[in-house]
């Protein structure tokens, strides 16, 4: 009877996890797909931080349709983009150059797979990458000083005053 009770609690927990909008991967699947440094708690932190936003609603809707294979492809594409961004930074690509802007547009397109991302929104995300210690450490490990502000500026967005639209 005790074992049945534990199994019921486990089954209810799994059903609740599966019914939540957004990422439906188990914590183990998340680590397998996103790497050993991935912290499954980050999903809850993101929902706590942005759960009331229109962008989070779009993310939850789109993520709910993704299979583990989709997440693996997304993780690989993100890793490739990050490698290309870091290589461009090390090679001295000038912010705002055609080559740097093309990479920034790839970054915005990647984000837009989760939710519609304007250039101003991308600048806000880029600002967060600098201001939030966890993001800053991650991107500085790739290549210090990665930014998307010059690309947005080329499209008429003032990086200093950019806001979510």
C-alpha cells in the first residue's frame, strides 16, 4: 500500500509537469540536451521573472509543441551560433559591420523561434546578458564583450533607450 501511494504521488507529479505550458522535458532530459552546466531550475526562474509577459506566453505556446528532437536541434543551432559569435569577436569583427550584423540577425532569429523579437527587444536581451551575472559569466567565457547593440542601431534603435515593444 505504501509503494502504491508513492507511485500515485510520482504519477501525479509527472502529470502536473506534463500539463504545464512550456518545456516538457524532464530535468534529466534538459541536462542531457543542454549540457552538464544546465540547471533545470533556470526554467522556473525564467517563468518567475517573465511569466506575466506576452513573450513568455508565446514561448510557452511554442515550447509546448517542441519534441526532444526539436530541443536537440535548437541546442545545436544555439551552440553553433555562439561559436560563430565568439569567433567573430576574437577575429575583430567591428560592431555594426555587415558580417557582425548578419550574426546579430541570426541571434534575433534564434530568439524569434521562441517569441517575436524586435530589434529593441533584442537590445534589452543583450543588456540583460551584460547586467545579469549568470549571463555575463556565460558569454564572457565565450568571448568578452559580445553585443547586438550596433546591429539594432543600424535599424534605427537607440540602444540606450530601447524598451520592450
